[in-house]
């Protein structure tokens, strides 16, 4: 069996490298390049979907040394349960996206080099799988850097647009700031332990002083937090995601952000071990703030991809809330309660990959057909693109955490973890914090639901608002299949969460010594039950997604029968909406701006909105022909955190330029002085 698993891993990585190479070599035959490039990606993802769950269900780890070398060293990989889980997540989303890409990439034929797209796309998936499989910090950083550079080239794929180039620049700067923090943390680990190997850290870090552990924890929080997009390190995310092709956006949001979650869990749980309580409190608060602010800014957006990007900030926050609660309980020694938070966080990693991938593919399908990302220019698309609308609706319900779809179960587990904080023996402060942050999560969920009522309603309902929407057509079959697979998973993981919880069992066992089964699973696939212990009882409940589904279907059927019975006694007539004798036009529709206006007013202290109104008259001031409204919100984090730093750097750069006088003699003097200083210190 180990030999077979090693073969699967080699085939998986080899397929991605071969797909990248062949796609690039066939760039002069774009259709063939698309077919070959994404077919090898599909082969690799199918292999990953066999390898990952096989290792998880068998509860085995796998150590692999490949004959390939990097800087003279053989590539050593270690597939423990955590790595196997993330390989499964990467594979399941990338498979659907690769199928979607057969049709989507054809839109670039004659406009961009599709061979380059296939090259970087395959390398992107390769780097993420190799990253989560790395056995030491050297390989981790090597593949982390490859992932960052390849994703940069994918972000700037449509480089003819200056806005795309600017988004790429911000992304590459922010990602390397994060990388710098991670490298410093790894160097500090090496200095203290003398090892690069993850497997050896567990036995070597027991003697680390609390101060060293704290420094490493802060460094990895900043480093991985930048890549994950936590507030206020998120500014690259709503710029880079819309700039990239939609299939790339789906993978960036769905799984690339999760590699940062993987790195954080790997170092925090595996390497640093039990830490002080404030570690968990910090992560919990960062998660809550990111979740709440992410969804609030998403509500203000009219660009569908920027809207989805802000929701990635929100969902990363929800994941971190689960992880933060787990860290708090571990600090108190309540590992059975930590199991709830950790399972919630990891389950949401999977769920977010599925429904956010679906939503980005849906946004890509709409853009493919309408050539616009502005939802104000859409409307009426459900009649033009019924399958796309149906799949987007499933994604919208899932991300809004409404049963019986997958987003509900993982958020419900997060609620249970927060409620457990309120009743466990943790002290008054923690007992208050849990329910308060639970209320913040509830507000986040309500705002997310409102946001997707806006997004789906404005995009797909009513009548077309523009010629682009009027001419929209359903997308090719391969694009529908890619979305359909993810929509199906939203339902499966929502109705039968036991499947995912069972897969997570060896992961939680390896991290905190507690298995999810049978503690979180009752009656096999029928119930999900939070653990009871350490004085916890208040607020702890169980759910049965399958019974919820049955009740919903039964209720819908009864309503249908009631309507049919009533309609027998009343004649119904379908006609146009009455509008006081005036013909209905798209200008009379509810807009995204008006929908989000109450939220903007309610939270104006945060958004600091500005508006400008221009009027055009037929007869001033009595007869108005047109009113133009311009509204915007202040870029709070850019103004507070980043612009002052940018000004300081530019001022410093201006002073440094004084050294660049153009005099060769002066430059030789610099070299001489530097040499003397080095000789003095060397001596």
C-alpha cells in the first residue's frame, strides 16, 4: 500500500509538471493547449482525490523521497493527516475548476496566450500540493515562493490593463512582506533547535523559552495572516482577486488562502504546542473583526468579484474564530472542547473552498456571457442563464449558512464552540467573551445573507438593465459541469456532514489527541452532536441536517398543496406589473446601491461615506431631466495604516537618492569605506 500511495503522489506531481510543459509548448495551437493543459490538471486532481482520502481513512502517514533535486538536495515529502486533508481540499476544488476552464479559457483565444495560462495554472496547483506536503521549513519556503510568484503571473495575466498591473504589484509586495515574517520565524526556530525538519520540532521545542515561542507566534500570525487576508493585512485581496481570470480567482480564494491556514496550524499546534491563553484570544478577536468587517465591506461592493473577495476575508475570519477557540481550550487543558473549535475551523476550510469556488465560477460564467462585473449592469439573467443562476443560488445559500447546505454545519459548530466558552469553567471574562463573539458571528451571518440577497436579486431577477445583460446566453456545458459538481458538494456536505467529520478524525487526533468520531457524530450520518464535558451543558445542542431537509421539503409540499387548493376557488391571471399606467423600465428597478444604503447609514462611522449629486435641467430649477449620484466610502485601512507608511518610505527614498550623485570617484569612495568597515568587523 505505501508503494501504491507513493506512486499516486508521483503521478499527481508529474501530471501537473507535464501539463504545464505541454500547455506551453502547444501555445501556437490554443485549443489543443487548453485541452492538454487542463486534462493533465484533471488527472492530477483525480489522483489527489484518491490519495488524500485514502491516507485519511486508513489513518496512515507517508514519507516520500523523490529522485528530483532542488539546490542539490532530494525532495522529501511527508503526508501526515493534516497534509492529506489539505491535498484533498486542493484537489476537489481544482478538479471542478479545471473542468470549468475547458470552456472558460477559450474566451482568451486570440486575446491572450493560453499556453502561458496553462503553464502557470498547473504550476500553481503543483506548488500548493508540494507546499502542504513539505517535510521541512526549507522546502516549505521554496514552494511558498513558487506559489507566490506563479499566482502573481496569473493575477497579471491580462497585463494590458493598468489596473491589473497595479493589483499585481500590491499583491506581490504584500505577499513578500508576509514571507519575510515567515522566514524570520523559521530562522529563529532553526537557531533554537538546530533543525529544519517539522517532524523533529515536536521533540525539540519543549525547551524553548516562553518569550521565544511568543515571538515565533507573533511572526507567523503576521506572516500567514498577510497571505490569508486578515484585517488589516487584507488590502491586496479585493484588488488581486478581481484582476485574475475567474478560474484562477476561484483557486486563489478557495485554496491558496488556506495554505496560510495550513502553515499557521502546522506551526502553532505541531511545533509550538500549548501556549498562553492570550494566543487564542488574539486569534479569536482577529477572526471576529475580519469576519464582521469583511462582510460589511462586501455589502458595499457592486463589482461581483470584489464582493466575493471581501467575503473571503469574512470566511477566513470565521475559520480563525474556530481555531482561536480551540487554542483557548487547549491552554486550559480542555482538549475535548477544543475539538469542537478545531473541527469547525477545518470543516469551514473545506466548505469555503467548495461554495466560494462555486461563487467565483458563477461570477466568471456571468462575466463570460455579459462582459461586465458590475451587478448594476445585469438583471434578468435567470431567464438567460438558468443553470448558472441555479448554481449561483446554491452557492449563495451555502455561504449564508442556511440549512441544509454545507456552510450551515461548520458555522453551527463554531457557534457551539463559542457557547461552550460561555458555560465552561474558564473565568468570567471568557464566559462573557464567548457569547458576545457568538453574537458578532450571528450578525456576520445576517449581513452575509443580506449581501447575497442583493447579489443574486440584482444579477438574476427582474429585467435586464443593459444591452450586455439583454444579449446574455448560457455558458458552455463544461463550465456548467464544473459549477454543478461544486453545487452538488454543497448539498452533500450539508445533508451528510458526517462524511467530512469522519475524514477530519485523524487530523484532529494528530493535532490535539482527540478524534471527531464518535464525539461529534451520532447515529452515523444522521446527527452532529457537540461534546459534553468540563461543565458544559448550557447551549449545547445537536442537529440533524437530514431531518432539517425532510422538514423543509415537507413544508414546501404542504404549501404547494395549500396554494393549489385555494387557487381552485380563485382564478389567477398572470400579467405585467401595474405601474399607474406608465410603462415599466429597468430604471425603475431596485439597485444594489439602494439595497445597501441602510447598512451604509447604520455603520457610517466605519464607512465614512461621501456622495455627490449632479442635476441636469430642462427648465432650471423646475424641470429636471437627469440626476447623477456618485457615492463612495473612505478606504479606512489604506488611509490609516498604509498611506502614512508609504509617505515615510518615499521620503526616505528621496534622502537616499542624495547618495546617487553620478560621481564615479564618490562611488569608489563608498566601496572603499565599506571594505574598511567589513575588514574591521571581520578582524
